[in-house]
C-alpha cells in the first residue's frame, strides 16, 4: 500500500524532503517526527539499515511494496548492475518523467495529473502512473488541459529543477518532453545507496 498521510511528516521519517513544501519544514526540523525524534538513535542492525533505505526509496518514488519489488525483479533481468537498473526502471515510470521534466511540482501532483487524463504519450492519453516509458517516446500535456494553472506555471518553468536530466529533452513552453536515452545513474539526483536496496531484496 502507498503512503497517503502527511508528506512533511513522511519527509522527516525519510530524512529527506519529498516535496518542495517539505523543504522549509525539514530545514527547521531535520529529525524524525514524534516526541522522541530529537533523541540520538542507537546504531541499527545491517538488516534495519537496508530496510530503511528500501523504505526511503519507496517513499521517494511513491510506490507500494509490491511495485518496488516488481521493479527490482525487472532490474535483475537486465544486463547492467541491478541497483543502477533499478533506478533507471523507476525513473522511466511515466509519473517520474512528468515530475523530472518539471511538468508537476511533486510526484503526488504528477500522479494526479496522469490519473485525471491530462498527460499523453506519443499523442495518446495514458492514465496509468506506472506506465513504463521507452527512449524515443514523447510525453506531453493534453491540448485542452494546457490552460489549467499548474500547467501554465509549468510552461513558465516554475516546477523545473535547476538542471534538466540528461536523458530528457524538455520544452517547457510546449509542455512536452522526449525521452532520449535510458537514464544513467550519474544523471539521476536520487540521494540513496541503491546497493543497500539490492542487498535487502537479495537477502
């Protein structure tokens, strides 16, 4: 099951801001939530460390346990390093591409935009956030959705990161993005140790 509670609280549990709104809150309270959040935690077991990293990755990409396990199994089948392939697999989900391209302010908003039918892939509406995008495909905002406030802001680059991911070719003005290559690990600004996640599943 995906987490649907307060995102700021989840950010503090994860140890990283998961939304733009969480950034300012996290700067003020960079410790876990709850009355014992400020206390120094005792060192965790190897298993707990790997499990915690798996949870952080899952929360970052807004995944259920089953979705992350499936992504890991798919990554194992590819010829590259499993951890790097796992990150690439997650980055090529439609919801991740919409977020990374700056078409949405958060992964939660990106999921909602897709569910509500505002996003197309190669000109056809796709309303499945987990849809796997392939290099060469073009993602765009539907023509009749472009006057909505979030997309007007996106066209102005409001939701864009300082640096566009190297595997995407983005035109904010046209509200479209082309996937030009499979993501390489150094191109993905994900603050995790994916090898710990691989070790968690391989235990």
